[in-house]
C-alpha cells in the first residue's frame, strides 16, 4: 500500500518514520540534527539496536533513545492526523510539539532532582542545538515542508554570518 502522505512509496514503517520526504525536516530540525539519507535505515529494529550497542555512555544512549522515540511518536501522530482528520503534515508544528515535550521532560527531571523550586520554575524553552558560526564562517539554517495532496512545497533558508569578532569587555582602549 502506498504511503498516504507522499503516495510515491510503499508505506513501510521505515518509510513512514524516516524516508517520507516531510519527516526529513523533523529529524534534522530538532536537537539531535539527524540527517536521514533515503534508504539508509532499512530496518527500524536493527537501527535501534545499533544505537544501543554503539558504545556511547549509558546515560547518553538512554537520552538519545528517549529523544528518538519522542520524534518517532510525533511523526506517527502527525501521520495519523493526516489520515484520520485530514490535517496536512507540518514539520514546523511537529518540531514544536517535540521541543515542548522535551522541555517539559527536562523540567520534570530537574524538579525530581530538586534542582529547581516549583515556584521558581522557568517556562519550558525549546532545546536548541544551534550555535553561532565561527568568526569568518557562515551557516545556512533551513527548513522545508511538503504537502503532496496540495502539491505545495515550501523551503526557507537563511544565511547567518558572524561579522563582528568577539571582543573582550576590557579591550576598550579609550584613555
Ligand atoms: Zn511517504
């Protein structure tokens, strides 16, 4: 059966989660910045197992698996919203849900470790892996969305260059 979203590939689990074009922006646009090459994940179970035995520290692995599971869950939810409620897939909206979920989870973990007082808890902020470009370099931030049914695609890109060399606060030579 063809994928109901792109209608161009068989709707396997691997396609729905990783290879359907709209999901690429979701995997890349969140804090783990996973760039999925089409066909590079032929089996979700073995890919997950590879993560587990990758040799990363256990806490890092657990956090990574938790994040991967959250991303997969929200991609699945978006796919179901598309099929059952005819809501177009929207990578930006899915990313916002993921960021919100992570921020809430991080806050709960900090609260459970008593590192934050409930009354002083800041509002959840979406986590970000973005960092400024090094001096003399530039970065291109981009995101894309695609709706097969409406035959519409959108791509946004923004070049960011650090023009000013970071200065030390005491480097003012006046006087
Ligand atoms: Zn598809």
